[in-house]
C-alpha cells in the first residue's frame, strides 16, 4: 500500500485483510490497536489468521457468504454491527465488508459510527425507561385516588342520611338549630356532587382516548404510518418472496386520523404481518386508503385464499385463531379491534375481489381546530 | 435472544455463560455472540447464543441475525407491560422468517415485586394457546440455566 493510503487507512481505524485460497486472512494494512488485543500472541507476522476462530460473529458471516469469494465481482457485502468484548472489558463495535479490489479478495474490518453514537442510544433508552416508569406511577396514583374518593362517598352518605332523618322526624326544634341541619344537608349534597363529578372524570380518563379531543396538529399521519410499516416489514416479506405495495405516494399530503402514531403503526403492522403469513410466494399485499365521509378507511388486502366463512364472525375475538397452524393471529387482531374501537373507529373483514382477504378499519378524521386549553 | 430494550437479554446470557451479573445497564447495539458447551442427556452440545438489540425507533431488528437460528427466547420484563407487546411484534417477525421453530417466553426479573397491572391474564391465555412460559431472574440466577437447557432440549427434539 502506498504510504499515504496506509496512513489514511490507519487513521480511519480500518483493518484491511486479504483472503488466501485456504480461507485464512493476511493483514494488508497496519494492525489497528483494538484488533491486536484480540489476536493470540502466538500468531506472529499477522499472517494466516483464521478470523472465524477469533470472532464467533465472523464464523457465521463468512460461512453464510462463502460463495462470494468464488469469483471477483463488483458487488460488496457488508455485515450488520456486532459487539466484541476486548480483554480490558471495553466493548468494541465492529462491522465487516467483503469486496474485491483489482480482483484481490479483501475483507475490511472497521469501527462503525454506532460506536460514537453509543451514548445517544444509551441515553435515549434510559429516558424511555424512565418515561415508562413514570406513566406506570401515574396510573397507580390515579387508581389510588379513585379508591380514596370512592371511600369518602360512603361515610358521606351516612352523614347526609342522619341529617335528613333529624329533619324529617322533627327531632330538632327550629330554634334548636333546624337551619344548621339544613346547612349541613346542603353541604353534604354539594360534596356528593363533587365526588360524583370526580369519579366520572376519572372514568373518562381511563377510557383509551377521547376522540373529539384529538386535534389535527397532534393526530398521526396514517399515510406515513403505512409507508413506515411497509418498510419495516419489507425485508421479512421478501424472504418469503411477497411484495408489499402501498397504494399512495409517500410524499402525498398527510392523511390525519384520530389515534396515536405508535399504536396505529402496531395495528397496521399486525394486519400486514398476518397478511404475509397467508400470502403464497410471488404474490403481493396491497395497502390503501380512501375517504368515507367523516372517516378515513385503511385496508390491507392479500392474494391468499381468504378467511373461511365459518371463522369470519369471530375473527376479532380474543381467542379467535385461524385453523391453520401458520401462526397465532388471535391476540393480534383482538388488539387491533380494541385499539381502533377505543379511538371511535370500526374494524372489519371482507373477501377481496381476487379471493384473498381484505382487512379494513375506519378512523374518524381529527377535528380542525383543537379546543383552546385554559 | 429477542425482546424489548432493557428486559435483561444481555444479563441472562452473561449469567448463563459466565455466571456474573451487573446492575449497570449498558444497551446492546447490533449482535453479541457467545458460546457455551452444555450437556443434555449425556450429549455435549455447543450452544451459540445470539444476543440482539431490542427493537425501538433507532434500531430495527436485523433479520440476518435471526435467520439460521434453531430456537429463540422471547424475553419480557415482568414489571413492564409494554415489553409483552414488543415481544408479540418480534415473535411475529421471527415466525415469518423462521416458521414454527421452538421458542420460550421468558418472564425475567422475577426477583422484583409484581407490577400493579400484572399481565397475568394475557400470559395465562398464551399458556392456554400452548406457549411455553418460564420465569427467570438474571439477578439471583433463578431459572436461568433451566431456560437455556429447556430450549436446547426442544431444539434437539425437533
Ligand atoms: N432486578 C433485576 N434486574 C435485572 C434483571 N435482569 C436484568 N436486570 C437489569 O435490567 C437492566 C437491563 O439489563 P440488560 O441485560 O442490559 O437488558 P437488555 O435486554 O440486554 O437490553 P438492550 O441490550 O438494551 O436491549 C440492567 O440494569 C440489569 O441490571 C433481573 O433479573 N432482575
Ligand atoms: Mg443487551
């Protein structure tokens, strides 16, 4: 290697190795610090390294792509990121690329950008954990508050009942404080109303979401969600030779619906994952959107054999499950139903024109102007 | 090892492979591959354990890592109901790639007190659907070896 190149490669902390016909590797570049700590000291000259013995991860990667080395190609293969623990306990992230340069078979080992970004991942996950714990804590307190308020109402009824009795049985003479008893009754009634209103507010809060409160500004974009889900499942689908098609442009104006992005994506995810399981090789799954008055209807259509008629009525029940053993869609569809219904929508099934299955759901459009909060 | 972030995947592997545990949370990025030899019914077995990152906004599960595995542990955190939902999602993804291969739902952190909103009902339903469900604590070590050995046995049987 020219000295300039060698210097650059060393600055980038990349190890360049050349594959021998026997399947071992020789160092071509200078050996990066992290690599030297992993290589057994008995290996002099850094030649004939059997990488699969050093890295369990590469054992799998090299075996999986063994045919890559058969003849020079312009393509290259890059592995996913993996973690090695160095002898000093430090965790090192690595990534490998196999390629040919001037017909020489090379393997590059480098430190991916994830290493620098690690603290960000770490921080984000810790925050998320804390957030989940807070939400849990808030829920607990609300339930507790509910119990306390509920417990207050019983003795209060008792107090009010006693006062009513005092008055009706004329047990007190007007001059002895009839007015005071009436005052007591008025206050107790007021307090009962207060308790009732606290309890009913609480009941509203524990309903999943109050649809009318979701304004356009915070409502999720169902079009973007569809593309996101299609993307996240595309690799999985292509392994089964199934193609996922979204019927609308990603760049299209947002299509807002009542709901919450993450759970909406999970609903779509469940429906598409279900469709992938029931679609034969080489066929496609189509996701589409259309307007239905005050609603937006989303559908996921596959080219499988559809749902047998006797199962249709119970598809969205908690225990429902198709009679083939390909997978457990039961809880998945149940989750979709309670989520969609919680947002004031409906979910359903119809056979598609092609004879496959079409799962659809409708969600209300959000209100134009969210109510101004005080 | 599949499961949401911070449910204890790395801790379980570390407890199983090296017998150690740490309170510190260091999130996993990509994959960590570990090896342990165990004996099942007098036969020595090499168990290769792929400890993967939990799925979230920043990192999706790399399906390359899942492919080729012969069984998986679906790990949830007993104190975090949300981790069960994530497990469902990951299970669906894994099933698409791997079909019906052995798996065990692992409820980790059994040393901690129950969450209020215990997900018992849902877990009971999964059990009725035929799922194999085990509880572990990477912290105390309870159930850890058993869960890996059970999976190895299931794999040997298929
Ligand atoms: N109390 C208790 N804490 C645990 C247990 N297992 C893990 N933890 C703690 O939970 C946190 C997360 O553990 P990890 O093993 O890093 O979790 P992970 O699933 O590998 O997380 P990611 O790699 O981010 O996906 C750490 O602080 C551990 O100490 C357990 O059985 N009991
Ligand atoms: Mg981990």
